[in-house]
C-alpha cells in the first residue's frame, strides 16, 4: 500500500495495481436547511495520514463545507477494503447543512460504453447489464428490498464488474441495511456502479454511527462468465458473514441430514376467501383425515422422504387469525385429528412440521395485540396484504416474542418433528416508530431472523421464504429462489431499470448452494411453460423440486394427484440420481448456450442440462447427463 499526497493517490490491492484518487474517493450528499435543497460535494483533500495495525487511516476534508470524514484502508491477498468511520464524521457546518449520504468509490468500476463485459446488479438473483449503447439511465437499487421497490426482490449485499476474464466484486460488508447500489449507464459515454450509504433518513436525525465498509475482491474466471464472482461472494459469506457450510452441519443434526435428501411438500388444509375484515367462513381443502390419504398416495408413488408441511391447520386456516393459532381448527378434525395425522406421517418415515407465521397480524384473531404492531412515524400501523384474516398489520419483531413466545413450544408439543417452515419472512425492510420498541432497518431485519434461532434449536432446522444474505447464518433452507419465474416482477419494476436489464442469472443461487438448500417453484407452477423443461432448468442451477397440494381444488396449491404425477421425475433425478449433491458447494458453472449449462459440485458430480427444445451437441432436447468423479470421504 503506497500513498502519494503530492497527487492525492493511493496504490492498493494485490500487486499494488489499483490506484485510487483520494480527492474523489467519496461524494457527499448534503441537505441545505436554508434553501431546502440537496447539494453534492465531490472534492476532498486527504490529510492526517496515520498507520494503523493492518493498514492506514486518513481524513478526507472539504473545509468549505466543514466536512471531516475519516477513512481506513486495509489490503488483502485478493483485494482490499475501505471503511468510512461514520461515527467519527465531523460536520462543522451542521447548523445549516446536514450530511445525508455518501457515495464510496464512485469511479472504481468505471467503464466505457461499448467495452466488452457487464455489470452485476443486486436485483433479483443477480442482473447483468452490458456496456453497450443503452439509453442514458441512472438507477438506485436498495441492497435489501423495501416495500417501495419490493418487485426487485433484492437479497444480496454485493455488485460487480466483469471484463474479459477479470472480475471485480464489491461487497457492502457494513452499512448494508441502509445502502443503495447506484448504476450510471451511458453518462457521456461512461458507465459507473457504486454504493450510496445512507447516514440519515431525514435532516433532523443524528448520523447513524455504524461503519460503512466495502470489501473489493478481484477474481479470474471464464471469459464473459460470472461464476468466479459468485465463488468470491460465497467465500465472503463464509469467512466474513459467519455462514456455516451445510455439509459441516449434518453430522450431529439428524433432522437436517434427513431433510437435505427429502422433498418439501405443503398440504393446504383451510383457507378463508379474501375479505377486508376476515369475518367470513373458512373453506376446507383437506381435512386432517383427507391429508392422511394424500400421504398414502405419496408413498404409493415412490416418494420415500418428504418434509410434510401442514398449512392452515390453525384456527381460521392459513392467514385466518394470526397471531392466534389455538384452538386447532375444529372443522379440520381438531387437535385429536391433527395429532393422529402427525403420528401417521412420522410412522411412514416422513418429517411433519407446521407452516407458521409471526410477521402478519389480523384483527380477526382474538389475540391481536396493538402494542406489538409495527408503527409508522404517525403511529398508524404498517400494513401488509389483505388475506384470509382481512387487512394484515405487520408485527414488530422486537416485541413479538415478548407477547407470543410461549406459542413456539406449545406448537412443537403437538408432536411436530422435522425441518420447520416459517412463512412471510420475505418481508421488505421496515422501521418501527413505536417508542416502546423502536427499530431501524437493521434492528428490524436482525430481530426478525434471530427469532428463527428458537425454532432451529427446538426442531433442528429452519426454512423461510426467500433468504437475504443477512439471514443466511440463521437458516438451513430457502424457498422461491428463481432467476426465471419472475416475469410478473419484471413487468412492475420502474422503466429505467427495465430498459437496461440484459438478463437475470442464478448468481445468488450458485453462491449459496451448499450453505442452504433451496427450491425454485412448486411443481404445479411449471405447467405453463412445460413441466419437464422447468424441472430440468431448475436443477441446472441446483434447485430442488417441491409441491404444494390439497385434497380438493381451489386453495393456493394443486390437486394432490396431479402434483404427485408431475413431480415424480424431478424427485427421482434430484433425490436419487443427484443424491449427495444438495449439501455440496458448487465448484464450477458454465453457460453452454441460452438453454444449456453445466454445473460441477465439489464432490465431483457434474450435471449437464439442455432444457431447450432443440438439440445441443450430443444432448437431445429436454435432456441431461450426469458424470461422476465422486470424491471419497
């Protein structure tokens, strides 16, 4: 690491190849209280350089605006990290101007229009934007989705650039809960991508004290590929975020060891028609006795291992009366019928777990408590959707267990055993403004996912819908991860993002495979574009088949006989032919054609898939090949 104050430069990174201009290392966004307008400050002078244990620290100063911003640099074997010490920032002129946010490293990943290569954006499961002649566009994408832009399904705290074989991955390690990825496309012939860190939501707030840190890692990989970036991100998740590889968690965890080789199966029992107040009768789609017939049909078809997940077993059915769960819905068979169903499933060799929810609250439930509700600044409830129980309010995870914690053990004691499933945890980030349990985005998110520790401890493993990066240390399985079944989301995102997207790729799935398992979609959702095609396409990026069924049509799922018929091929491939791969890290991934790819797992198993309607090489349409060079433990 070499600093030259004469030209305000810092040379850093492997081989000291990266030169940073310290004068433009940050860009400050201020709010002028006098003229009530935003102001941008983009020139700083480096001063007060001092060594620290493993790097150096300096002040970036703009005297005219009274800003003193301390920044630290540290080198690593494959990159470097830059940290803005936000809690140490000095605002000399804060009486009339307030620092709202900071862009960090805005010029690091600059490219020219027409260059070969692409940017990786954090939207969906990873979005590629090529350096071609796009319409001039600027987008701001929250790293973790908020309600205002939930359609982007943003779950990861990274972005990157790939040019030729060389990649650069930027990971927002600290400050990621209030951070946007800004992408500037074709701005006077140049492209940029960089993080914008929020420091205040509004001028009257104090600056958020946590550090703002970006880890930059350089990679080498297949030209025009993105797996080298995914591998670097996985390494970050393990080494820096504390995510334990799945294979290392199996030995002393029989629940997880079973579920890794088992298919997630939801059985829908009861569901109310949608109404505003939730005071409508519940429709029955599978009594507990009828669910026993579904289990018999599964076993007869050859489904030997499944995590049977009961949906709507509680009072009022699915989304009918949360947070109230008891008494068990009488019209389905009551507690006696439920216990009998659970016992049968376990005797058949299946796991049997509840489908639960601690995010939504309905006034139709007798245990609705307004003191637990998430609050806006004006103290009105933060609203969710309108479902079976009526208009939902969101619960505040900081307060939830104080009121409803005992239900966790009471539900488990019904006899449930296996890989537990929590619904509606794909929530966007919120803030809570109730003075009794205030929470910013980080407190909200971590309070929500830490609740799963109780379930994970009692059951052995836990799953949730959609798994953002911050949740990975707390989870074992994620649902509904797909780079393909997102057409309805793509239609809803803002036009400036829509017009620069080249394609969505399974970047996130490849990074987290072997850290958790994941599904793409329930099998009945595959019929619109071909069941076999969709099963093969999902397996090509490591997803597993799953099904969501009922005894009588009309619920959220599918007729059980149809889903069992359609899922059998996927079940056989995933849990028989590819058994042992679901807990493995991905060693390599190559896109061979628009509808063909090859994935290689760390145990030596390689899966080549052609999910297209035309032959590719020696692979027939809608076919696959498995090659094994398995490593022996």
